């Protein structure tokens, strides 16, 4: 059970923000940020985040904790997602999208589990659904390998010597 800083269990977990360790040890990890977004993240950290190691990365307009109950309004999430051409896109879709893109890089299941902080393969496999386009890419790569092997065989490479 999560506890407040005083050690007492809150009566209603929705009334107090609860901070604590992740669900499993796999959630404690270092994740490398892609170069393509490092500048943007650095700018956000410099402009909006205190120097304190325990500072929150995202807060409301007054620096308070964002709560599930006011997140949509405080961040204007629906309007922002729609303006970006993503109507109906939910906040958690960011995690799903990032993990799906990571799975398309060819990383192993173990690599993905470590990056995502998953302790079980079941959770990580959710992001392995990589769409039809990835399957077509695999088929194209296999075709290329088959063609190269056929071409080598037809040119005499790999034939047994006559005795």
C-alpha cells in the first residue's frame, strides 16, 4: 500500500499525489534519449524544471502536481492533440507510440523490456504488434537474401567439383 510522507495510509488515494518506487525493479533504469529530441527536452528542463533532483518534469501552470482529474483541462490536451492532427490521441498513447517505434528498430525483446521497464515478456509483447508494414519490410529483406543466394548458385558458386 502506498503511504503518505508521514507514513499514514491516505483515506482516498485520489486526494493526495503518491510518489514512490515503481511497481518492479525493472522500472528503475536509465534510458537514452534519442538525439532527435534531446535539444527539445533540454530546453524544457532549462525553462520549466527546478534544479532539485526530485523536481517534477511536468507541472500545472502554477508549478503544482498535475492530477489525473485536471490534466485534460490544465494541459489543454484535447485541443493540442487535435491541433497536431491527432484528434482522440490520449496521453498514454505517447508511451504506446514510443514503445511501438522502439520495437520497429529491430531491438530484441530483452532490449525492449529493459528500455520500457517491463519485468515480464507479456507486457513487452504488447508493443511487438508491429503493423503490416514491418512484415512487408521483413518479406522484402528475405526476398533480397533469396535472390542473392539464387544468383550465386546460378553463377556456379557453390557447385560441387567434378571428380
